[in-house]
């Protein structure tokens, strides 16, 4: 009888234990806690000049830390300085031409045109008088018809010269046409744009770090010919530090933007605090980096975490563990 009771108690214990175990499998003790696995984003910058030329200076080495705005390398700037000098001269010439058009003719030029009119007028009066004299002499046979015809032609030529001198004076008084002034302004604008382009090209002979970073690789050496498509350095950006991870659809409610998380790596026991800043609006298949035989066809959502106060302990590409809920302070 005692053995039957003992056997019954054992069966009940097994049943209760199995039920308890099954309940814990489907209902974790702390369902709010979520553990994800991801890696630190690789954030690299390929640094190249915007101009082609000969690399003159390479100022930093691999592994060296650089700060935003630090000079990294320079090109031989002699051709660019010469181009800028030419562009400045062309701008000065265009500006002088426009000033001449806008200010009109000088008083001396107008006075010279007036004097030309006076001279043409005097010549015209003299030619007319000679024609009258020759015509008066023709009936008495003192002159010939040929002389009269020559005097008439000279008078007509003097009339034309006077009209031309008067038109020239009128143009001097009116000044430049509006169309000529507009063309002069357009010419100056083009010269200014060319000068600004030359200045920009000269500035582009100096390569600066766009952010605080570490020199990952030095690709070119001094003396090399480089083009805008040829990187000179590859920089590894230091700040901010992003962590990329993936979460299943049924856990999306725990990874809303602004959620505080804890980030840790296998190389250190130090926890880092972070904030979920981005959750992808589109599902994707589990990436190969976290693929297993059971998750091969699962759909997940990519999230990005910004680490609040990172240090050298978090290196790019490093695998990390993310804990959502129960974040340690």
C-alpha cells in the first residue's frame, strides 16, 4: 500500500514538474527582458581630393587619431594658383569694360566728336561755295563742265562727311546701348564665376578630416598622381557608435525608438548604455550573420542603437549582446 502511494506521489510530481516546465517554456519568468545579438556598425570614410593632381604631402599615418578639420594631405597647388591668377585678370578686364559701358564716354571724347562736326561743317560750306562758283563760271566758258561735276561731287561728299560726324557725336552723347550694358554684365558674371571656381579648386588642394576618426588605411604616398575617384585615406569614424541588431516581429513592442538598452561585448564585462533610435519599417529575412537552421526562414526587423558614452572598448565590427528591459545603471 505504501509503495502504491509512493508511486502515485512520484507520478504526480512528474506531472506537476512537467506542467511547470512547459509553462515556463511558453511563459518566461521575465517576459519583459529581451536579449538580442548584433554587432557594432563599421563606419568608414573614403577620403579623396575633388581635384586631380600630384600628391605633395601625406601628413598622417595608419592608426593615428585625427580630429575634425585636421589637415591630412595636400596637392601641388602651383597649377591651381596660376589658374586663379588668370581668372582674376579676366574678371578685372570684364569689370573695367562694364564700367566703361555704364559710365558712358569721357568728356574729352565728346569734345573731340564736336570738333569733328565743326571741321566737317566747314568743309561742307567750302565745298558748296566752290560748286556755286564753278556753276557761275560755266556760261562764260571760264570753266569746264568737268570742273563743275567735280565740284558737285566734292560738295556731296562733304555733306555725307558732315552727316557722319553728326551721327558720331549723337552716339557719344547718348552713351552705350542697354543691350551692350546687359552683355557686359553677363560677361562680368561669367568672369566672377570662373574666379570663384578657381578659388574653390585651389582650396580643394588641401584635404581635411570631416570628423573625429582613426586612420584605418593610408592608400597613397607623396608624389603619386591622384584623381577624384582615388581615395588617399580610409578613416574609421569614432562618434557616434551605432549597434545593428535584428528583432522578431512578436518582440517589436519592446524595441520602440527611445527605449534604453544595455550593450556588452565578449571582450569586456563593462556594460554600455544605449538608446534605440531606429526600427526598420520593413521586414527582411534573417541575415546570414545570425542565421541558424531554425531561423533560416524567419522574418526580422533591423534596429539601430546609439551607444551613449562609448570608448575604445567597443570596436567596429565587434559582436555585442543587447539586453532590453532590466537595464543596469
